[in-house]
C-alpha cells in the first residue's frame, strides 16, 4: 500500500497548480464521490461505492451530514454490503474548543451487523489550526443499539454505553488537494475488553476547481465479532475505494 499512497500523494501535489488561491470561507460545503466497476465473462464481478458530505456553518453553529456506501458481488455472491451515515451538530465556544452532538447508523452484513445506531455527545479540541494543517481530538460518550443479521449471535449485549476518543488530521496541498486521516476508539463501558475501532484514510487529487479523484481506505475493527452458523466472523473489515469527487 505504501508505494500506492506515495504515488497518489505525488499526483495530488502535481495537480495542485490547477486550483486557484484559497477562496473565502463558505457557509455551505458540499462534496460527493462515486465509483463503479464491472467485469463479465469467465468471472462476473461488480463493485460500487458512493459517499457524500454536507456542512452548513453560521455564527459559530454548524450542522453536517455524511454517508458512505460500499457494495460488491463476485460470481453472483455478495462480498461487500456496508452503509455508514450520520448527522452532527456543533457549537464553537472558543478559538480551539467546540461541543458536538451526533447520531449515526451503520450496517455491515458480512460482519453480522444488520443495524447499529449511535447517539453521542462530546467536545472537540483543535490542537493545530495552521493554514495547511488541521488536527482535532474528540472526547465524549455514546450509546449504541445493535441488531444482528439472522443466524448471528454475540456474547455481549446489543445495547451498550461507550466512551469516545477520536482524531481528525487534514493536510492541504491546495484548496482541493488534501490527505485526511480520521480514527475513533469506542470502548464498551458495560463489558471489559470489548471495543470498536474505525479509521478512514482519504486522498483527493483535483482535476479542476470542482472535480477530483478520490482514493479512500476504511478499516472497521470489532473486538467481539458475532458468531454466524457456528463460525466466528473476522474482527476486521477493510474497504478500498476510488472514484470521482465533486466539491462545492
């Protein structure tokens, strides 16, 4: 993966002259990404991914929405079916401190999760706010409600409280060319040794002022995965995606 990531980073740097100087900050930020691939013949395969983000900010308040979807088939068998979306409200209370409330939904059929809802609150700490580097740490708590797919069982309770530790680092090569890394650690407060870890790596190389190429790598880790038909499912699922992204 490292040579590929370095190549993508060089592409982002090379493409950055296509973008004009930094524009004034906008109240509304919108972006969307889509990718698709299909093969037929001796082997049949289909993959698609879709994502979008929306954020509106005014007078220290902001509300945002995001959605990620991955789906894949190979020889008429589903090998990926993952949804993750959420809503988040934020209030800035200082130059480096903010409060947030959020709700999320995710579905990962192959990991045995039919639905998982999350409601959370916390604080954002902006540790780095340089023109080209942004680094934020999140501290908070969440409540989860989880439903498994038919035939799946798990030894831990489906409804549980959790703490939250998250980070978000973004480096800008230009207005639209950037690399971003997010991660969150969600330890179950009702059961010791049970936790979730989610990460996402994104790289965007612009093609024009509004279009670009986006490459993403998502990791979803569950320390206590379900058991389906007597077989313990794997702890980790990963999703690599590429596609065209639109930003406004």
